[in-house]
C-alpha cells in the first residue's frame, strides 16, 4: 500500500533573527573632554544591527573601560560569542534573551546594551509604536543638562556661555580635580546665569573634601551633586548626604538593580546609564526599585552617538525620569546616525516606530 504524506506549509507568526552585524566606530571629538579621572579626545564604540526578514534594529556599545569594565575589543569578543545565541531566536522575547546572555558571560554591559537596544528597536517597529510609548509614554520631551568639563576659569566661562547660547536650561559642571578652582568656577558660572547648575565630581574627592566643597557651593543654588566620592564608599555617601544641603545622586556606585537596593536610604537618587546596566531590560528593574524607594531617577550617558542617546531618551521619556543628562553626541565631529532631537534645552524623539534611527 502506498503511503501519502501531506505537508501543509503555514506561514509562521514568529519572526526570527536572521542576521547580526556590527561596525567599530572611531570618531574624534571637537575638543578634548576632561573630567576628574580622565581626558578623552576620541570616541570609540560599536554599532550593532540585528535583522529579521522584515525589520532591522540598531544598538550601540559605548564601552567606558574605567566604569563599565569593557573595551571595544572585549565588546567585539562578546558580540562574537552572543551572535550564535541570537540567530534563529524570536527577537520579541527580550527578557529571556537577556537572561541567556547574562548567564553566558559576566560583565560586558555595553555589548549587552547594544543587543538590548536593537531588540527593543525591533519590538517598537513590529508594534508600529515609538519605543518611549511602549516603555510607559510618560513624557514627550525632557530637559537635558549640557556639560561643562574641567578647564581653567576662562575656559569654563566661555564654554558655559556657548552652551547657554545653545539653549541650555541646565548646566552640568564637572568638578573633582581642584577644590579651590572648582568653587571659583561654580561661583563665576552662577554670577553669569540663573540656569540650573548641577555638579558631577566623578569620584574625584575624599569625603572630607567633598563635604567642604559642597558646603561652600550650597549658596549658589545647586540642583544636586553627582558622585563626589569614590564608587565603593557607599556608607560615606550617606554621611555626605546627611551633612550637606545639596541632594546627592549616585552614578559610578550604581550599575544594576542590586546596586540600587544597596543604596536605598543612602542617596537622594541614582543616575541610570544604559551602558552600565546592560540595556533597557535591566534599567526597568532599577527604575522600579528606585521609584518604590522614593529615589529620584536621572538618565545619563557616556560619550555616544545618536543611537545610544536615542535609547536613553526613549527610556527617560517612557518611565518619566526626573532628570536627564543626554548630551553624549554633542562633541562628536561626525554624526553617522540621527535619532534624537534637541531644542532649547530639551531632548525628544522623532515620531517614528522603534528607536527611529536614521543612518546618514
Ligand atoms: Mg556622572
């Protein structure tokens, strides 16, 4: 007897990842960028593109060796390891994919962030919705600080003037190298403008120096002070917070949700950077813990292209962050991608599905 086998082909509702590619970028900065622990003159990062048959999502890794513990070389090695774990997967199952990447390799948060952004970009495109709305849709625009890095008084005033002329409503002034000069710089900027001033010590001071400097600049109406002391000095952050009248925001002390738990009651808020957290999936947990604990939420960035800053802006808008510092592309001499809009001190995103990245 002859047997017949009937094969019926049903188009699959699931769309799988068919390719993942990346480009290493090296873009000189318009001028050296100086903070307490380093001076940078070139941005080095990796742009990742993940595609299904129908959609392509973009992501970016902006490794900051002294903060995230990764480099361009380690990001590329991580991406090579992750690629076979992604091909053939359903890109919408972001939580499961990120859990698998985390189980496979400790660290390399910026490589994981790049994949996470690309997956969320695909999700947004599939839903035909801007990512910010999928993440909560709480804001349409957010005030961003523009950064005055470290330099002499003359440089500080010239640079601050330039940023104010560009519409800055908030100046983030880098401090942490020279206490006397820092106080003079803040005093001079306050004399020049009524704009909000926040300061960032990038771990540069001891507790004693931080206490002294912050007390001296209290009278200049400082919005908050970011990470004035070393990252591991969690208990000293609490002492600082109890002794000065400027709110304290943790940055280098907080990378992931476990760090947020450790900081409850010790700082007024946290600076979430998607390059530290390994992307949006982990950052959502961080934001939930911080909100529940009554902490302020700031969304920050590294030096990044529009791809990373767009992800940060969508996230900040979606969850309704309290503060944003999303100016990481300002000093790049080239913008190979567009995705974020800046106008009169505010960041917003174009009305496009997903992250809305446009390669130039
Ligand atoms: Mg900071």
